[in-house]
């Protein structure tokens, strides 16, 4: 067993809410520290995985920072090492993919480890690129990411960049547009209760959530 595989828990049976239920996606860092929390609605699933939606104005928060969603967005949580976010227009980022580890459902909902690298497709002239390489280089040393994990996730980021550029499903507009329409049908759903963090200390070294680039 590789070092990375040894550190990756074996997931149990996923626990899924009913479509239309509010929930939170909870991110953490490799060392277990708190990271972004995104208030969402469970939309359902397809062959790509589970889809979540975040209405405009719903909360994105981490210790030391919080802001409302600028536009509606949908998130794909697949059985793989990334989470896809697609933002509705006129957001300046259409596609934002968080490279991740241990993405799974637990008794509280979806969760994962943010692994720094992000694949971004912007609509403001920056185009398609892999973001936060500097943070990746810093954290892979500071956190001691296993070498096999580093190689796996770097290759995954490059492959996802290619697939987004080729508009392969589920990274095409048609797939996201259908789920954004599903999200719009839940306009009467109330968000989860207000969020508080046990540790509200400085988190300026942490990256942004999907769509914040």
C-alpha cells in the first residue's frame, strides 16, 4: 500500500439527503484544520456523481472570512479527487475545479481535503489555467504530501485542464445548465442555520472556494 493510500480512509456507505434539502460542504486542509464551508442544496445525481447547488446570496465561510455567493452555482461531487463548480453568468469564473483528496459523504454531509491546485476557466480574459501552484509547492513541503499523491494530483490537474478545454461532459455548458435550472426550481428552500467556527483565528494563508478566483 502506498503512503497516500494508507492515509485515505475507506469510505462507508454514502448518506444522501432528499433532493431539495439544504446542507453544507465542509472542506479541511491536510492537517485537519478547518477550511471553507459552502452552504448548498442537494440537487440529485447522475452518472457523473452527486450535484449540489448554491443559490445566489448563500454563504461561503472559513475562519476569518465569509461572503455570499455572487451568482447561483452548481457543484459536482464525483467518486474522484476533485470537486467541480460551475458558476452562472455574469460571474467572472465559469468553471472552478478544486483538486481534492478523501472526497466523500459522512454523517454530516459531503466533505473533502482541499489540495491547493485549482483548474480555472475564467470569462474575464484570463482563459483556462491551473491556479495556486505556489500554494501547492509550499504546502506539499509543509504538510509532507506523499510523493505518489503529488504525482497523482498533478497529473489529474493537467488532465482536467485538457478536458475542460475540450468541453467534455460533465465540463460542458449543457450539463451545468441543466443542473442550474434544477437549482432554480428550489427557490423557496431556506439555507442552513447560521455558521460559527470554533476557531475564528487568522486564515489568510488558505485559498478560496470554488469560483472565488
